[in-house]
C-alpha cells in the first residue's frame, strides 16, 4: 500500500462534495474573480466544421455563427437571438453553456435563417461563419481556452504563485524547462509551465450556495425517491434568503422533519400550505409539490412509491439526469481524494488501474482523454503504460459509477469499493427508471494543462486550456486557496 502523507485540507464546502485536499501547500493569493466580465475570458475549442456561407440551404439548413458575448448567460442570449430573428428558441443550438459574468466566444447554429437575417444584439459581436447539415451539440465541444485575472491579490502574490506552480509542475510530472524555483519570484514572470491538478468536479456541479444535487442523486440511487423529493424541495441551507428557508422548512414539516411536525413525529402532508409558502422563483420545487398536492400523497407512503417518482419527474429531463450525474461526480471526487491521501500517483498507473488513451482528434492545445478507449493495467504492463502516460498518450482513470462500470483491481479497486461501501451504493443501483438510469463511464484523474502566468499591476493573469468537462476553478483554487463562493 502507498504511504499516506499530509495534505492541505480543503474548505468545508468543498469537502461536502468530496474535494478533500489541495495539491499545493503554498499559501493562497486570495483576491477576487470576475471583478468585471473582462477578467474572465473563455474561448470555445470546438470540433465542428462548417461549409461556405453560399452552400445549399436544403442540404445545409443550419447557419453557423460565432458570438463573442459580454455579460450574457448562454440561455438568455439564445432566447434574445431567437426573439430577434422571429424563430423558435428550439432552432438555436450550442455546444457548451457559459457563465454570465464573463466574455465568452462560442459557436451557435440557427436552423433556417440566412446570414443577412442576423440582428445586432447589445453586448454581443455576431459573425456568420458558414452553414452545416446538423445543429451543434455538447459532443462538439472539445474544450475551452481561458484568460483569467485575479484582482486584489495579496502583496506577495508573485512569490506565492511561483511556489504553487512548482508544486503543480511536480504533480504533473513536469521536470524540464524553466523553473521558477531557480529565479527570484519577482523576475520569474511571465512563466509557462505544464502543471497538473486532480480532475475534480468543481463546486458548480453541485451548487455553490446550496450543494444538494448529489445528495438528491444518491437518494435516487438508493431507490428512495421520497427522500430525494424532500432533499430538493425542503432541506433549507443557511446561505439561502429568509423566504426560501421558510418555504423549505414548511416542506420539511409536511414530511415530518424539523421543528413544526406533529407530536408523534409524522408530517402533516399539507402540500397546499407548502405551495402557499414556496415563492415563484423556486419553480422546480413548486412543480414537485404541485404533483404531491394533485395526488394527495400521504407523507408516510412507502419510500419507493410511484407517486414519489411522479413528483421527481416534474423537473426537466436535464435536471433529472443532473441529479444522478452529480451523485456520480461526488463519488468520483471521493475516490480521487482518497487516492491523493494515500499518495498513489496520478500521472502514471499502478497495478490494477484502468487507463484511457488520448483523443487523437482533439485540438493541439488540449491534453484530452478519450474515455471510450480503456485498458486495464496489470503488474507486467505498468512500466509500458507509464511511458504512454508520461508522453500524454494515456491517462489514469477513476469510475463515474453506473450499471456497466467495471471497477479497478489492486489498491485502486480497493479505494473504489471502499468509497462505494461507505456511501451505500453499488453499480447496479443506477438501473433506474427513465432519465435517472445511467450506464456509467470512467474519467481521467489528472487534469494537465500548459499554464501561462503573468503579473500585471500586481494582479496575476492565468492563461490555459482545458478539455470539455473539466473546471477552471479546480485549477485556480490551488492558487487562491479561497472558498468556492469566491471563485
């Protein structure tokens, strides 16, 4: 067994979603992200080809446009674009959803319109690129390139950044090239280095202010839709506004949880009273409780009663999938944290690991894994596969647990099974109804990138590219050491 070693502990909010540690022991630079949208720039890296603008619209009905958006939520922009064009919102597609407080450059496809139809939209630069025979989808997003400024960092930020870079270079297995350790920190910038961090799912996956999606998903996997409904519609968080907390308290009382329950510990099941309390902004919670009220569901009905599933399915299908995906993400984070705690390597395999190979079609900026190409590593193959990993041709993985997940062997498999046992989940538990069902997959545990860092006016600026599904905040947290709400 690998030796365990001391690691810097993560924030309590991060630990609640399975992120237990930092890789870097360097002190954080603090500061703030997104002081203005220009401080957080994101450029999509797509694997999507367009035909010329004069291509036949019968064969190529989709207009491909590139939009640079300032302070626009992706969904809101798509709605504004469709309204301006006078077409259904369903005719606008994109590959990845971006945060509002940023400057983002990404592709959209709009079915059945011409380049001359494109409107002017405040805060958006829209350019027609060509035509395509199909709309964009999430699978077309290969990754994202980021340029991020951290404002109001501590005075000795350059020294702290240099120390963190050294730690992250070592974690990535990078040993060649310029080393900030050999140069005074105030003259070591700009720095370019290959760095690595654990490929955690970031806090956004679970909710920053109220991280509950994964606990809802775990209840679903345990075949307890009753508790899943309560955790989502009730279960108040201290960070919520007063009206929201009061509404969730009332839902808990209907379930028989909290301070307003009957003396025998049962809930009153007064779903109508709950609806009177739940504000309109909690529209998905209202939808769930509406279904309970419509059917007059007894709060003491069996946990797996069909009525509870009916209430859960009141939310959109993408949110249903997100519940289960968040549960899988939490388990992945737990597994990765335990591997880190035990001191097992991330950049090379040990016996029992499962690796995937690199995505040969990804843009050159990315260290991108292909989770569909897997290979189990036995003791005889460790050194051969390690060389592939060191050259960026292969990646060690951990499971996103589902019905078809094959767990690892040796110590990696031991970690995976211990985490699942602790949470009370088995791969077969993800054989679920409708959108909740999941076959599972595997995901690279090391997030590697070529990082450019400069210091301008005392503020660090970070440039890097990440494959789709990885989080910029997971890298930046190693430098800031700030809580999730500050990222």
